[in-house]
């Protein structure tokens, strides 16, 4: 199970399997199956927008912690 970090601010409604309750969950914290379900039947522009927002999140975090790949 992933640790929920709520980094991107891109929220979707998902059911918490432990509690059975619906909650807002960031895209990156969803399971891969849930991510696939939310991207299904979305247009190219929507998926591009999602990728750009996730890229912005990566850049913001890397700037904040001065991270670089080797």
C-alpha cells in the first residue's frame, strides 16, 4: 500500500478499501488500477495536462529539496 502524501493537489474521489468510505485522494496516491480508471475515456489534452501538472510537482519538490538525479 502506498503512503498517502498528497503532493500534486490533483484530487479524485476514491473508496478507501479499509474503511469503505469515499475520500479525496491525489492522483499519485491512487492505485495503478484506479489511475487507469480515471484516465479511461479522457482525451489527449486532459492526459497532457495531467502529465504537465505532475511534472510541475516534481520540479517544485526537487527545487525545495535541491534534488538531482545522478
